[in-house]
C-alpha cells in the first residue's frame, strides 16, 4: 500500500488527461529522436541549446509529475528513475562545453546521456500507461 496518492485515487477525467499528455509526450519525443540526426548544424548553437534544455526539462518535469502518482516501482527506484533524466541533462550540457573548451573526446558522454534520458522517459511512460489502464479497469468493476 502506497503512502501517497496513486492513479487509483484520481478521478477519471484526470486519468484521461494524464494518459493523453503521456501519449503526446511519447510521440513528440520519439519524433525528435528520429529527426535529430537529420538536422543541419546551426551557427547559433546558444539559442538552440537554450530551447533544447528548457524543452527537455519541461518534458521530464511533466512525465516525472505523472510518474510520481504511480504505485510501482517502490520509492527508492522511483526516485532514481525520476532524477536520472535531469542528471543526464546536466551531464550532457557539461559534456558539450567540455568538448568545445577542453577536449573533443568528451562527446562520448552525449550518446550515454541520451540513452539514460530515453530509458528513464519510456520507463516512466510505460508505467504511467499501465497504471492508468489498471485504475480504469478497477473503477469499472466497482
């Protein structure tokens, strides 16, 4: 039994909203993953980096907020999964600076941080959708 609110405690309209926000996020993030390798280099990387940082932070904040309502995993794992993308963002942007200013070999950190962000995001997304589905089934049997 969880000591905090879960999706079973949330009224159906909020679960519907959460489900579709999660699906939209997953679709948008998936499209961005597919498009990034095809994007041309821009001379003004600062603006792009700023937008990228804010967008990823907002994405992970929304998915993290929704994930916090999940019953599973336990709090220790949930905390790790919630924190992982934010830590990866910091490491990624630090790696970009280090590669530019100190040594180009720091770029190896970028695919690693991308993998961490992707794994955490989709772990959250899958768990949210499973628990929303289960909460809806439970409500229907009452």
